[in-house]
């Protein structure tokens, strides 16, 4: 499944009264001419203050069930389906039973519990 690239956010905000005064005061303080420059500065400062990671993680679990997990891979902009079967795990995207998507799947608590359950039933799955 191909992932669509998101358009950058565009913001239109109208400041009235005290908010306009505050906005203009901060803009003058930093010596900025453009409203967009102040918004960029404020977003950057808030991001740093919150100590958020600059980039999202490469892998993200989209959903899972007893049969496997869907994993978003931001590096290649695709979704990997990793299936859990009696004979082992299989990544459909990589056509592999040993890839980064399976390694990520094995790090997920819910998938680990599913694997433990199926191993007790005799399935040939990795140790977790």
C-alpha cells in the first residue's frame, strides 16, 4: 500500500484585541517583519522546550490482530503486512521471514503476547 505524502500545513489566523497587541509586541522584540517568521520562530521554540523528537520514528504500528500486524515504514513510504502463521512469521512487503519489519513487530507487546500464546499451541515462532 502506497502512502500519500502530506501537504505542508497552511495557517490563517486572525488576531484581535489583546492577542494582536501581544503578537505585534513579540514580533517587534525579535525584529521580525513577516508574521510567518514569528510563527515559525514560536513553533520552533515550543518544539525545543517540549523536547520532542525532530523526526517521527521510522516504523509505526497501524493495527494488529491474531493474524499479524500492519506496519507503516516511513523510510520507504509503504505499509508492511507481517503475518503470524503456524510455520512462522512472514513479511509480505519484503517477501521474507527475517527483515526489519518482523524485528519491529517482535518489539510490540501485543504481538509478543500473541506469539507466546501460539508457541504454547506448538506454532514454530521466534522466542520472545
